[in-house]
C-alpha cells in the first residue's frame, strides 16, 4: 500500500513510532468481515460464535462471502457493518436518555420514554439500523442523507431492515422511521428539536485506505482542512437542533487530529458541550485522545489494536434540563409529515404491509427462485397458488410481493434494487 508521504509523516508524529508501525503493518492485512443481526428477525439461536465485544448480536466471519447471493441479506436478517462502527451500540446502551440496558443475548429494545433521534449523515444506513433497535418503543428515528443518490441507497437499506415479518401482528414495531434527503441547515431552518443526534460527519476517509484504494489517491492535507471546516458547519447546525440535556454523538472514519480531537475541543470551548465517558475494559485496546491538550474521553479504533477499519467517536451532552415540549412538536410534525423536509416514502414496505394486512397468500420459494425473484425475473409458482398479489418468502422471511397470473408471477420487486449479476452460485452462502 503506497500511502502519501505527508500522511505518513503526520500520522507517525501523532501516533508515535511504535503505534504507527503496528498500524502500518495492519493496513497490509485483509480487513475482518463482520455482520450485525436484526433482533426483530434473526432467531436468538443465531447468537454469533465470534462476537463483536462492544455490540449485541454482532459477529466476525471467517471470510467474506458474496452477500449479494444470500436472500436472507436482502430480507434484512443482518447488516454487513465494519466492527468498530458498532461501538455506537455500547454508547447508546450507556447514555441514551430514559433507557435501561437490554439483555446482551437478545438485543431487544430499551424500555423507557420515547425519543426523537436524528442520524444526520446516515447513508448507507449501518448506524441507522443499529439506532433503530436501541430506541425505546414509540420513538422516532430520522435518517437523513444530503446526497440524493446516497439517500436512495439509505432508503433501500432501511426498508429491507424494517421489512415486516410474516408474524405481522406480533412484530409490528411502534417506533417510526423516516428517511430524508436534506442539508443539515434545513433541520435548523425548520426549528426541529431532537433528544439525540448522531453526526457521523463526512471526512477525509483515512480509515478507508485498506477498504477503498481510491481514498488514498483522493487524500491531501488541503482536503483534511476542508473536511474539518465542513464538519464544524454541520455540527453547528445540528447543535441548534439538539434539545437541552440532549445526547450528541460525533464520529468519523479518519485518524488525524484536525477532524477529530480538535473538533471535540471546539465543541467544548465554543458550544459548551459536556463530554461523556463510556465504560470499556482495557483489553479492548481502544485508544484515547492523541491530542495532549484535550483532557476529555474520546474513543479511537486503530487497525492493529482493534479489529475493523478505524473509527473516532466522542459522546457529549448539551447543557440544560430536558424539556419534552419541543421534541413532542418535532415528533408530531414529522409523524404528520408537516414540514418542508424532503421525505422519501417507504413504498416497498407499504406494499408488503398492505399484502400482509390483506392476508395475501405466502409462497416460500427455493433458493434458485429466490435469486430469480431478486433479479426481478418472472417466476412460476405452484399450480395451487391463488391468483393475485402474493408474498414471496425465503425460509419464512418475506422478500417482497408478486402478482400471480397463473402461468407465471409478475415480479413487483423494486427495479433499482434488483441483482444485476447473472451468476448463480452452485452452493448457497450460508451465513446465519
């Protein structure tokens, strides 16, 4: 891996020679692959054997299978997520307002008062799917992505994660999820107030060097400075949308001080943010602040010391006492969609939910049929299948709907989501 000399010199000084050497050696190795199970869909018996220590129902895999050809991935039974990003689960366990700790085994929702939570830069959706499972029942999660194309990906991933189960009445969640495509400033202009906000801000992507080689060519010191300025603009807008006493989580997938510790120092000095600590065991080898002048708890995941690609996270609280009036107004406005925000409708979930409510017949298809369906090809269903809308399922988990016309079933899977590859593996990728 040919890293920019300026990056190496800066990072060596920041980390120290010994830590830097371990870090560089780790970047030459294959990154670990990890997944997080959907507690609403994956059975408790699927509890992982190689667990991610800081996240409930998450595990490392022995290799990296082709997830595209696993129907259960498309059914939302698990999410492929870099392990250090899952640290957010522990943060929310310890600091989400009015919450109690769920059991590690089940990963069920917290009890407590409903929250309004804004994931401001949410695409592709890994942290949003995690947040959804951590919120108390009856809460509201807003997943926002400023980039239109990335917002569509976010919407797809959230809809798959939230796709209803066949046990419709038992598992229908009371928590609401909304996907939006807006700039951070738009939330400030709308005067929306949230109990908790995650700012996983756009960054220079140093933590992507091993995963995405193009990130190396795009790196420059000038871009680092540009990102740091943008991050403060985003944080400033978000801070105005945070209720007094609200929880604020700041994170990046980069290593330098400018986008990390220096921004946290700015949050403390300029916005009077109160840093919060997260209780972690020493054997996890999570690194603290590398800025000598910052005496505040921050959490660095560095390859070679912790598994994953790298993460910086800090947890802060806004001064003041929580007042539910402002957040209730936000909840009511968003629930009724009475804002000027660009809300992306969950059309796919709506169609499947309508079929379930109408008690449409379910057809559990074979693996080849499931792949054909996910390619948006016409499939033939058993002769006794009633005509009309049917729910296509695989191993008891809905994939979507089709319209059975007798000699074939017209495929109603969303066209933008279809599998483009014509390859069909000889063996099923058995992941969970």
